[in-house]
C-alpha cells in the first residue's frame, strides 16, 4: 500500500515541515543579510523597512531554531515575523519603488495572506515539536498530581466521602466524579467526539488567554467558575474505593488516547470552556493543575467536616 504523501516523514518530521523550515530559513537569512548590508536609507520610511527586514530575518531564523528544539518562544517569534512581513512589503513598495496606490494595496494584501498562511502552518509545527519535547515530563507531573489525589481520598470515612457542608458544595465523591467526567470528555474529544462549548466571548477570551492562563499553568488558584453541564457530577461513586477505581480508570484511558493523538496529530488543539483551543501539552498541564485545585478543595471539605465549619462552593 502506498503511503499517504501527507504523512511522509524524514528524520522523524513530516516532509512538509522540512520544506517549510527550509523556505523560512532561506527567507530569514536573506532578509537579515539584506537589511544589515543595504545602502544607507533616506527618510523614516526607508529606514523602517530596513529595520523590518532585519526583524523579519532574525525572527524567521528564531522560528526555525525553536521548531527544531521545541521551544515556546517560537510562537511569539512567529507573530513577530508575520507583523514584520505585513509591514515591510507594502512600505517597501511605496518607499523604494514609488508605486501607485493599487500596487501598494496588492502588496499589503499579499503580505498579510502570506504571513497568515505561514503563521497558521508554523503554529501547527511548533505545537507538535513542543508537545513531543515536553510529553514525558508532563506525564510525570500528572502522575504525581493523580497519586496525591488518590492518597487524599483512599482512606476517607464513608460519612465524609458523601457529605456536603453547603447546598452548593460538592462532596468528595462528587469531586471525584467531576474529575472522571473531565478525563472522559477529553478522551472523547481526542477521538473526534464533540468538544466543549467555549463560554466566553472573543474579548473576554482574549484576556483570559493572555492573563489568566499563564497564572493557572504556574499553579495559581483557579477562579470560581461554574463547570459545564457535561462535567457536573450526578452523585459520585458509592465508596472511596469505587472513587479510586473510577479516577484511575478514566485517567489512564484519557492519557492513553492523548498519547495516541500525540503520535498521530501532535499539533491538535482541544477545547477548554473558558480558554478556547489549547495544544495537547497545555491540556495535560491543566489536567494536573485541575487535580491539584480539587485536591485542595477536598482537603478543605475534610477540614471543615472535622471542625464543623462552613464550606465554600466546589462547583468549578
């Protein structure tokens, strides 16, 4: 059977990625050299074009290096590259060629289209490279979080396991079911089933991704937010032993499906209801932080049960 040309690989990378990186590297080297060795420019417009050429060239070379090494800085450099291309082409057409407005508009549209296509493909290749580089470490971090959660629920008394200390709170059993439902959701999505609906509009989503996401990935407390309906528990496992079995089984199934996805489509993005599409490596990072978040809630429930205090809402 003939191999699908789209899946051809050379040294572990798709043939298209090699072509992309080769073209990007050649463009970057040429732009950087031309910008640095050009004759002195006259006027701000010409000088800015030369600066943009250097920025374009260095950012393109940076993207190539970041893709080979699987570094996230490549994602920022890719946007910088796109901005430099979109500025340099129409400005050079006007400042150096004295072209008519129609030519400047065509150059602008063409540069935006070119940079957009390169950003789209470049992000896919960078996400794939980053996922493959960090995958073993992510699995180790997740295993640590999962083990800590299992240790917290394994020996709970039955009364604590099913108790709620407020009408809106979740019991340890329900917290465990919520985590299991989350695993099942992402396992299903990795196999092509329906994704979660994004619950924020474009503006709020932008700010959430820009400011909230990095803090959460670094271990900051989760903001209070209502879980999507498919992830809300309906009662929870009957006993802590049942909870451990459910949590372990759904977790292992999810990671197995995500591992298959990493091999087949490492650039794939899955949907978080409050942060939109996330690359696989961020999905697993969030899974670990999500477990830590609910383990802290679980420990708070246990402490409040022991002291007879009031609970906070656990429905996030």
